[in-house]
C-alpha cells in the first residue's frame, strides 16, 4: 500500500527536502484540476470481448517505476510490451473493453487502458497528493476513493469531467480523515472500506475500521457499520451465498485481526491463520486461501474453511511478504489462485491449483508483480 | 568577538600542550595543478587550475571537474548533490580544511553550511581518499580549503533571481600573527515556476505552470581565522566556521511544503604544521556542534516538530618519518567521537540517541627513482557504534590497501596508475534504524569497492591558436559490492540491506588552452558506463539511474582591458530514472554567460546569466506522441531546476 511508504518517505525527506501527506478537502484551485481529460468519447457499456487475460501491474523493489503486463490465459503467454503505470498501481476490472488502473500516491490518477490495443486511451487526475485507492463505475460515473481526502470523488465518464465530491468525513476517526480504500458494487449500492487509521501517527490502527454504504443513484450515504477489526486492508470478497468478507491486519506484529464477515464479525482470526493476514480470496462459498506473515517473518499460504473455522498451512516461503508473496487473486472460472511473488531473485506470478494443492506454474512478468486483475484482450 | 577568540584558543590548547612548535613543516599539499603533480599521493587528483568562468557557488566550483556530476533542484539556496564518477553521493567524503563534513548518523554531508566565499580552492580526489584524512568512502574526496595566505580586506555583494542576495565582507589584521574575519549573509526566496503535468503522463489537457513557494533560504556565517607563526617554519592555525541557517523544505512535487529547517552549526579547528623534534607533523583537532530544528513537518493532518543535536570531537595527526629525495614514509592516526540525538513532538522517547567512536590509522610509503615514483598505503579503521536507546553496540574493523605509480616522461608529461580496495561503513541510521520508518539491521555489512584508474597528463606550448595547451585523460573503473539499498519489509517500514553490486567504468578528458591575447578555453568530457550487477534479475545489466552516459562542458573566456566575457555550455546526456530502466530522462543543455568589468577602485562587476535557454521550459515543451516526456534536471523532490537566472555581483578589494 502506498501509505505504507509514508514512514520511509518521511525518513528520507526529513533531511533532504521534506515531504508531506496532506489530508483534507481539495482547495478550489485543486478542485479545478480534477477529472480533466481531452474530450473523447469512450463506450464503457457492453461486455469485454477477447480471451481471458490477467492484467498485472509490476513495480521494482524501490517503487520507482511501474509497468502493466498482459498475460493471455488461453495462450499461456506474456505480452512483451510494457505499458507505463505508476509505482504500486492497482488493476481494477474495467467497464466494457476498458480496464482501469488506479495510480496511487505521487501520481494520483485513473488510467484507462484499452484491453484490446494494450494502450492508454485516457488518464485523468484525482487530485495531487490524495492517494487514489479504488474505482467503481455506475451509470457512466466513476466513484473514486482517495486515502488522503475526506470526500469520495465522482467523475463523469462520458465525457470525462468532474461531477461532485461526497463528504464522508463524519465517519472519520479523530484525525478527520476516514482513509477510504477498497470498494465493492452491489446493484446501485457501493460498499466503501474505511480504514480509519491515525494519519498523525504513522498511520497506526488505533480504532476499528468501518464499511460505508453509498446509494449511487442518489449519491447519498445510507449507512456506516463498524467492523470488529482494525486496519482492514483487503478488497471485499463475496461468495455465492451473498456473504461478504474483508480481512483486517490490525497492528503489525500483533495477532489482533483476521477475516470477518460483514454483519457477523470475525470468522477466522489471525491467531488461527498463524500470523498477520496479508490478503485472502475465496475459492468457493465456504473456503478460501490467505497469505499470512508468520512470526518468523516468513510468508505462508494458508487454506481456511469459513464454516468450520479451520485452517491448514499449504505452503511457506522464507521471504517476508513485502519481498515475496504479497497479493492474491482468484482467477475466475478456475480453481486457481494467482499469487504476486515479489521475491528479489525470482519474482513471478505463481499460479496455485487449489484442487491439486500445488503450484501449477510460474509466469515471469519482468518486474515484480504487484496487483493482479482479470479482463479480456487476448 | 574576544570571547569567541578565546574559545578558539582554548580549543587549540589541547593541541599546543602536546606539540612543540618548532621548525619546518610538512606544509599542506599545493593546489592540484594539472600536469604538475609532484607526488604520487595525488595521482588520482584531477582539477582545473583556472576554469575560464568564475565560480560563485559550491556547485559552480565543482562542476568544472568532469569527474563530478552536479544534481541540483531548486535555486541558488538549494543544496546540490555531487556524484563522483557515478558513485552515490553518500559514498563521497567532503572536508572543510580537514574537518569531515559527513554525519555518521545519516551518512550524508551537510553542504548547505558552505559558501564559496569561505574557501579559496577545492581539491578533488575522485579516485580515493588520502590516508591522511582518515575517513572511509568509496567515492573519493572533495576538500574545500581555506586560503593559504590571508587576503586583503574585501567586500562582495551579489543579487539576482529568486530573491537571491548575498553580502560578504572580510577584514584582516596583518601582523606577525595575522587574523582574518569573514562574515556572510545570504538569502533566497526561490519561489520558482515549474512545469507540472498534474501527474498524468498521458494527458496534456491538465498541464500547467505552477509556482513553487515557501522555499525560503537564509544563512548567516562567520569565519574568524588566526594564524600563529610560531617559528619561520611552523604555524598554528585556528579557525571557526559558525553558520546560522533557515531553510524552507519544499516537499515533493505532489505535496505542499514540508515546514522549515532552522539550525546552528559550529566547526572549530586548530591545525599545527611543524616539527616535533625532527619529525614533520601535521596535526589537527576539531569539533563540530550542531543544533537543528525541523518545524511543521506534515504528517497526515497535523504537523510535527523535530529537534536534533550532534557533537563531534576529533583529532588527527600525520607524521612524516622519512622524507628523502627518493622516498617518504608517513603515518596518520586519529580519533573521532560523534553523538547524535533526535526527538520529535509526537514521541515521548527520543527517535534515536546514537554514538560512534572511530579510530582511523594509515601509513604510506612513497619512493621514487628518476622518472618513476610509486606509493603504497594502507588505511585501517576501527569503528565502535552504540545505539543508546537500544543498548546495542557494534564494533568493526576495516582495512583499505591502495597503491599508485607515476611515470614522468618530461617536465610536462606523465602517466599515472592507481588502485585500491575501499570501504564505506554503514551509517548508524542504516544499522539501528529509526522508529518512524526504518528497521534496524545489525547484520549490515560495509560497502566495498575495488577501484583502478589510469591516466595521462600533458602540457605543452603550441605554435598555433593557443600558446599553452593542457590535456588530461583518465580512465577509471570501480567494482562495488555489498552496496546498501532500502527494501520495504513491513507495512510502514523499510530496511537497509547489502544487495547491490555495480560496475562503473568512466573516462574523462579535460582540455585547457590559453593564448597570449586574453582568450582561454576549457572543455571537460566524461563518459560513464554505470551498470547494475545486482543479483536481482530485472536490475542486472541495467544502467544505474541518474548516471548520464555522456557529459560535456565547454567554457570560454575572453579578456580585454577591463572587460571579460565568459560562456559555458553544459550538455548532460540522457539517463534513466529507475533501476529497471523504464523511465528515460532526456538530455539537457544549459547555457551560461558572464560579463565582467573591472572598474579598479569601483570594484569588479559581473553580470551572470545561467540556464539561458531555459531548459525547464524547453523540456516542458517537448512531448512525444504517446507519453508526455518532460526532460528536466530534477533533484530529490522531483522539481526541475528553475528557469533563467540572472545575477549581478560586485566585488571590491580594499
């Protein structure tokens, strides 16, 4: 996560020129710079066409340069082209033939990529220094969460332009900023994860996170529910039964988080998982796999059962998660899970076969993989 | 002032009690003059005797050397970074008249203390640090030297772009024991315009020119310097550089200003040059005391203040045991203790409280016969570091052998060859970390590098164009291993690890020419092949970022009667901005011009224009069809250098 670099950035900047993470509302002059793009018409409707594709954002270990890579699942090949994206960019499934890239702190933009031509068709700013986190599209409007802002940004998509800001600061923690991150769309409703970290103290988790529900037809907040865990850090994961889960990291090094079901509380704790819950995916309605940072600073792939609340360690990597297995992605239509392995010497997208409980293949994508998304384009 | 002098004298007492000031000294080495070096100790030095264009800043004084790449963002008050032969700035050691300017806490150098008015010459040793300086480092040494002789009283004023104002005055009391006082005030507001692409490389619709504000810089410095001529051949120098400064911290491009840095630093030193019995001795005792405050550093929605204090006490002595025509033998021993503390307003306990004791020692033998002279030396370093807050102690011992040889063909032509195995001890921050974002790594090892270089220097008279020509060529190579990089190891922290390896091959050519009619020309060209040899696949074989392959600097000056016109063109080649070589940064050209008029009793007036083609605007105007590409020279905060700058200087000697 980009906000995780704040401490490091401060360290470097204190003597060399300083840095700042500003939180708050966009000033009028900054607001005028939001969602500006050339006047082009994009068709965000329809279904993606083309073969199944994994889109992978990659970034070097110093988070200085990133590139988007394209893996054709049907052909099993990696496109040799690199599309420039920011360091630690997030890949989000797009709309129609387009894919959205969320460029976070330092770039703070949404990059729209044509999946077929593998080219950027447009990019627009969401506010310098606001640290974009996620994007969701509804009725030709893009809802964008920003970690260092008090408002959800709403941009029109066709044509691209500023629509409105939706203030969510009433649900912030004491620093006045709710630290919005992941979103999930369900019909006309949007779930927004509020991490509620203390931005005045190294983004430590001092209170529990929350989930805000936004009605996208009226652009109004319908309610906010507190989670049981602190520092919720993963995307929402839903199963076929309509149950939605999110995982909380809590305080690093303390087993105070875990996977919880919205409305039902903690289901699998970090103690049961065996360490810090880095990420998780669901592989069917009741089961899933999680990435866990162990007390030895190793990274484990752990399977869990939501109904029996049992866990089992599947595989372990001796590298810390930030230099090894860092993110999971359940590949749709398969029993496979893609793992972004950022190991120093043999980084790759590793595919874990949950049925056969083994690594099926490793796909090298040049730079270490960071975020994985699914789309078309092959 | 009297109190001040007394305190300086008090510092010297420690020295004078142990040193008998008697006879002939081993004087400071002469200024490095191209093609005239006598000693193989200095065989890696490369410096221009008189670059045609006058230097007004520290950066200008160094950019004449082709071995040094100057990276500067911001305006006149900003602190540049210097890369010597492509090595990281943290690997080069800077000295102010023998006082190390490195901080063992951060491993960086506080060059903002220095003003070009306070030194008369710079010795550049890109290959190695002399054993007599007793410091570690892979990237050579840059030594700012005080004047050897006390100059006449003078007043200098300089003003120019970005609210730059500088006033300098010096006065001397000439007697048997001369004393000189120098004081300077400088300021710059530097609210410069820069091109902002709004972070969107693929969208030029939201580009704009923005103003970077809150870049205030103010500095007051005071430098008394006394010389006690104890005998015809022995001297004791006392000096004290006192610097009070205030500086805005501009923050990165995407964020607002990061507060203000205010600090006071005092460097005191006493230097003895003479003999103890029959042994020539060059001894120095020094102290560096610094008190800094960072105010209003934004963190989230609030700001935090930081306070830091540091004290360094050091002593170093070089003894020349044998000084014959065919050889010399000298040893150096010293000791240095440093302590650094920092507190923040957001933390009850100190962020760190670290100390380091260093015991440098060195020896070298120089011998010569006829045209050939050689030198073999070794430096040892005992380091003992302690993190008081973590009750952690670590002790290291490093050794660095080195050798050089010079063969003189004639009075004006020579070849030189030098090599050695060098080290850089990890900074205490790298070892012990910081609670706000850096983990400790007590297993961290020192950085190491094998370095070799060879070169040829020549000077001759020619019947055409210029009556005097000088030419120097140097090829150098460095193989670095265990290089320290920072890797993220948890959600909010990184750790320093020894994963880096690099091979750097460089070539430098320096040409100087002068004619009898007031025309002079100098050109420096450097070629750099800095390759990352890290074991990380996507880095191996790639170019190290920020190291342009080619750099060319041409300067010309024409003098006639009271007038002088100087012109400098610097071309910095393309480079990469990241370790994976995905971000290419284009080449940048820079033009500067100086027009001077010496009005005698009215003083010397210089009008100077820098970056006349406005590389910033030119870069902003360049966009290719697919991705906006802004070519700029940017520093740590990502800002390009400001556009055109004009300065007017006035200097009068009384």
